[in-house]
């Protein structure tokens, strides 16, 4: 079966006055229909640039390196231009960002913004589009959707605005949803509701979801697989239960030990030393090396990502030594 | 045991809603909140946006006006303090903000920012100032060479450490931290939490930590107060609340919290809607979102009072 999305060797370069940096440096993953893959990492890991690159929405200073491919159903979407690209964006691949307030147009009613998207992508009349917009708002959990249709973004709470963004994202029945920190700005009770909503959509519509988050807790109970990003590269990828149950990369282990837990007996979090390096000063050899408690001589050379167990890949010399 | 370090009784804070014309409605941000913090103890105020937790903290240090209530700090009446006595009180209670990028003056070197309190309160002779600043930086885990740098040269975690060093400079009896780690990456967050725990142990300082994240609070606070729309809905020892939350809101907050453990299964939020800021007149503030099986007309008509049982207080007519 062809995966819905297959990303190979994605590289994003940014040209700075003095130098060129590669904040996304050879990212590869695949995603099936109805599957949720989480891309997790701290700030500066390259998560958001990965998302933007897939839709060719990179900022002007950034560009894709030759050899980067992203196949949507076998078609390279990084090579698309003009009309062909427009037919993919919003129609087959939708994206929602963290800050729904900034993504919505403040002078249009939220209903009109959903309707516009429906009309832009589907062959419907204005009245049909309006009816579909109302039903979408209702499906996304907005109470009294016909009334909410007439409201402006500033009249809604952050959670409600994110529901509107999801209605817009799903308006054209996309196959792939890229959700970049969709709940990070929301209160925890609202966050759980929005995640439940995204999860429902992928189960009922077979939507593929690329969920990007800095929070391993958020993805733990929703994602099928998790890829951990550090300094522009995937350092570990595994089925969710395996990643949490048997994390193999020292960075993944450090991240898990740093997260404060609410359930179970009290455990003081144990901090990892240092911080994520800047792309201009990535260490040679293993990029996590300088922070790694398990570092040994071989870590001065660059590890490749290798299969560790079925469906479980790790970029670490330790796991190679263990095999 | 003598009087607690901080005593707050029946505190309320109101804001006026801004309107283009007319006076604007009065909006209660904090309603009738009482709390106590003993020396060496850390209390957490937990709640989501709009819960009034930050307004409460700001009222305690007199950054916003109080519409009713009483605040006593180390035996002094905080609300009556003026001039020199207010300055002395503020030295005793230091505030650390969430966003260290905006809390620090961008044109002031790190060393000068840390020394500011020493100068204002005339704590150290000028000749010894640089040495004291170096000590403070070391205490928060920063290299003393950073003293000559500007905030923009620092990472978010380093800036937050500077904010803490600045507060420690005047040797406060109470450290108030408003969302000290919520803007930080997980690995940096753990570093700051470890620093705060270390300070509690070394200095025996009391703390008031404001946070939306119960798991963060658990790392540093012995007691927790859960706030909802300006009111306290549950209060008690942190571990007791986490082990058996009584108020339906606390239960929802805990159920919604994302723990990094897939075996927990899906988080099912037991709530009827997103946060509604419409405050029901007279009734329970949480009633519009509550899923308690016994929720009824009484919840809409009568405001539940805090009732204590086994060291934990909660404000629900029907309990768990």
C-alpha cells in the first residue's frame, strides 16, 4: 500500500549574512491514511519548518535543498507550482496553527470564512456552501452553529476559535491534516477536547494527521507513532507505546524524565543539562553528544538512524552497540 | 506557632470593562478569597485563564487595587502601607514573572538588573556589590561572566534564572512566581523546577506559585488552591487533592491533564463546554460546565461555600 504521505530526506536551508544553516536536516517519515503521527521536539528542533516546507510555505530566507521529496499518494508535492500547488493546499492537505486568533480574519464573520473555503474548493452554490459551513461548525462542537456563524473571531474564546480553524481546515474534506501545536495556547481542559475532536475526524474520515507538539504528554494517548526531533533530525521513531515504554535514545529518555507527572506517586523531575543548540553551532558527531549522560568515544562520529526493532528506529551508537 | 507569614482574608478584586461610551460594567476577577502561607511553605494557585490567579497575586503585592478584604504580611497590614512601609513590604515579597523577556529591562546588563534591588534597599556597600551579584548568579546556576551581558544574549531559561536572582537579591521572605516555567521547553522547565526546590530547601523561603499546570505545581508546592472564575473551589495538601479530588472542576482538570503515558488510554474531558466566562448570578460558577450527576436547580441558585473535611476544603453542594 502506498502511504498517504512519504517524506524523504527533507532539508531546509536558511541563508544568514555570514553563513548558511540547515535547521531541518534530512527528515524522513511516512504516514498512512487514518493514522496519526506525532512529531515531537523542543523549540529549535525544526518541527514548524518541516510543516511549512511540506506546503511550500517557507519564509523567504528559507529554501528546500535539492533531493528533498514529499510524496502525497506518490506525487511529489514539493515540485508543484502555481495552479497545481493551489489544488493541493487546503483541498488535499490542510494545516492548523497554534494561534487561531492570528490565523482568522478579524473583519469577517467566522461563518463567512468557513463558507469561503468551502466555495473555493468544492463545486457548490453560495447557499449550499453556507449550509455546509453551518453544519461543519456544529460538527466541530460550536453550540448553536447558525448563531455562531454570524460572530467575529474576537467574540469567541480561544478554544472556539480553534474549532473554527478546524472547520475551515476540514471544509474541503482533505486527506491530510497538519496540526502544528494546535492546542498549545489553550487551557488544559479545552486542549483535551480539541485533541478528541481531531482524533474523531481521523477515525471517521480516515484523515491522516501529522500532529506537531513540544509536549510528549499531549501525543501519548492519541498518536499511533511518535517521531522525536532534535537539532533538525529525527533521533527516534517508534509506535507510541514502544516509545514511551522502551525509549532508546538518551534524548527521549531525558525528555521523559524531565516531564512532571500528575498521576502515580510523586517523583521529582530530573533535569537534562544544557539546552537545544542553535543551528549555526550544531556540534559535530552526535548532535546530542554534549548533553548526553551516556556519551562514549564513538559519539564523536555522526550516527545514522537505524532500525532498532520492527517499526522502531534510533539515531544512536548505543543501540547499534547493543545489537 | 506564631501568625502565618501571609494572611489573606475575604479578598476581592474588580476590574471595569472598557467600553467606547459609558462607564463599563464592573467585572469581578477575584471574589472573597482567603489564604495563609506559613514560613518555609509553598502554596500553589492553580486555574485556567480567567480564574483570577494572577490578579490575586498582583493584589497581594499591591500591583492592582483591592475592592474588599484584608492582607497581612509578617504581621503588617499590607493594604494600609504607604511610602517607606510599602517599600519594606515589597522587599519581603518578591515577584518572578512568566515572560522573562519582557520582565527584564533590555538595556540593562544582567549584573545591573540583579544589583538593582541591592541598591534600592541599600543592602550592600558599593564595594561589595559585584561580589554579591556574582554569588547570586552562582546560586541560580548562572556563570558570573553573564553579568556583563544583556537579556537578548541569554536563552529563555537563563533569563528566567536572572529573574529569580533579581528577586533573591533582597533576601525576601516570600517568593511569588507567576507561571515561572510555562514559557519554557520541557528540559529547561525541569531545570528551573529543580532550582526552585533547591532554593526552598537552602533558604527556607516561603513561596506562592501561580500555574495552570497541576503537574508543575506538584513539583514545588505542599499545598494547592484550585481557582475557577475568581473563586476558590478546592484547597488542601497537594498530594491529598491529586489522590482524591473532590470538586468536579478539579476532577476535570486532573482528567484532562496529558501525562506521557499511553497506557492511560484516551483522555476524556468530563465537561459540558469550553470555558464560559458568563458568571452565573448567585449560583455555582462552574455549573454551566459541570457534569456532576446530581447537578440541579440548587447549583444555579445557591453559591456553594467552601467546606472542610479531613484537611481538604471544597465548594460543591454535592461532593464527590
